[in-house]
């Protein structure tokens, strides 16, 4: 079974085409902004324009725009191709990438959030989450994480604030999708924004 993987939830934008667990082709760019303009051409550049039996898309957390861009593209292609669609948590992929580099061990993931906060979650040596995702200020994140291994875009900052640990500065990469524990795949109908939206409807 071929799987098209789409991950545009964070500063990184990546796509991958897998045949079973084997990577056929893929690309990862650290964009910051411009995911909407880059994503479709990146998919189109894959073999067969990325056509697959299944699509897997990052559900977040990350930027609201990036999460929505990835979900919109995945849903449109799944409808056009009449294929299966699944989602996965972005921080879980980062944790899986950290385990690949550092071996099976507990891992805290810290990624850039909004308003100076970080998205933080702890994972066990099996890659499964040990606690719920949280959006925390740097001091709260440092006080509430304990794993020696820390991964993510804010890993170095978190280790520096704690004064202990090993940091792996990682961004999610769709090309590493096969590292994810299958138990973490879920329906792609509920994005993981990680915090409340900035914009609110005016009070009646």
C-alpha cells in the first residue's frame, strides 16, 4: 500500500510517498511561512504526483494556518482519489525521530507555540504519550518535564532553561512517518491546535 504523507503544521513543510514502510520519495523544507504556496507543488513533484492508496496528514499542534493548509490538501486529495485518510499528532512524529537518533528512551518534546509559549508533551520509550499535550510558558515547561532527552524546535531552549538534559533540535519530517507507532494514527477529522484560537467572536 502506498501512503502519501503531508506535514505542514510547523515551520517545516514536508511531503513523502511511501510504499509500505519504505520511502519512495520525499522533501522537507524549513519555510516558516508560505506553506499554502509550497505544499501542492511539493506533492505534484512526487512520483505519480503523489497518488496513493492512503493519505496521512499531521493534525498539529503548530500554526493554525499550517494545520489547516495540510488538512485541506489531504481532504481534497482523499476525496478526488477515493482513498483512506488518517491523521497523526505532530509531536509524536518528533518523538519518533528522536528515538531513531538516540535510541528507545523517554523523551520530552518542545515545539514553538504561540504568544511565547511552547507545545510540550512527554513520550515513553515505546513512543506513546505519557501525558496530555500542553501549551506552556518556558518556566512552566522547564518545571514540568523530566526526561533526559528533549527534542523539537525548542529543545535547546528547554534544556538550557532546565540546566540539564540532551537536546535534539528537530522539526517533523513526513519522510520519517514509518517510525510512528501505528496506535497513534487516528481519523483526520479533529485538528490538534494545542491552544484556544487567538481570534474570538464578539460578545452578544
